[in-house]
């Protein structure tokens, strides 16, 4: 059965992705998180910072 070139590219990509062990993916994500956290100009809430709860006004 013939498939389109896009289908073949997609299936090859999925096959390569599924062969990566979970530990390797976790290691890469941790490395990326360290890199992102080191950026002093990062927008949004910083990792590890707790938000103060607003108190209800009487």
C-alpha cells in the first residue's frame, strides 16, 4: 500500500521518538529546566516561588 511522503515522515519520526528511553527524556527535560531557570530575564512566575494568598476584606 502506498502512503504519502508526509505520512512516511511522520511514522519515521514517531518510531524514532518511541525508541528513546523514559530516563533519557527526563534527563533532557531536567537539563532544559536548569537552563530556563538560569535566565534572569524570564517572564512570568519563577519556579519555586509561592504566591501569597489574598485575604478577604470584611
